[in-house]
C-alpha cells in the first residue's frame, strides 16, 4: 500500500483548509494501513465513521468560505462534495450491514479523489480566496 504524503501540490494556500486536508490524508492512510494489516471490521468501521464525520466538517468549512467570499464555482464544488459524501456513506452502511465491500477498491478511489480534488478544484477556490485576502 502506498502512503499518501503531503507535498506542495497538496497545499491550497488557505491555512485552515490545508490543516484539514492533512487530517483527511492521515485518516485515509490510517484506513489503508488498517486494511493492509487485516484489522477487524469494527476497527475499519470506526475509521470510516471518523472519515465521514471529518470530511463532512471539512466540506462545511470550505462551503462557508466559498459562500462568504462569493466563489463563482461554488455550486459545482458543493455538488461534488455531496456526491463524495454519499459514496462514503453508502460504503459505511454496507459495512454496518455486513455486506461484502471491497475496501481496497474504496480506499483506492478515495485516495485518487483526494489527490485530484485537492490539486484541482480546491486549488481553484484556494487561489480565489487568496485573492480575497484569505490565507
């Protein structure tokens, strides 16, 4: 399993959001390590629950800033957030009901999404917020 590492491309230039992205990255890595080590389903469910909770809070922070500073692409960005949360929540429900779930596939998807979302859409709002004086 390849561990995600923080690098310059991961920074959106807004301190609070970069800190939250770091926590999300750490949680994704924790989930990957737990899966690779064969952790019990209870442990995996707990990590996924934390991931969902923190992701939800992080998205709220982003959305508040986008709204407050009238980010022009906020609707599209928020729609992407909703889709991601729905996918993670569906996986968590499946785990809780003992349904077969390919966690390696889920974590692979989440890791790719994390990198592409932060280095793409989040960089765009980061630049916008920086121009509004937010760092």
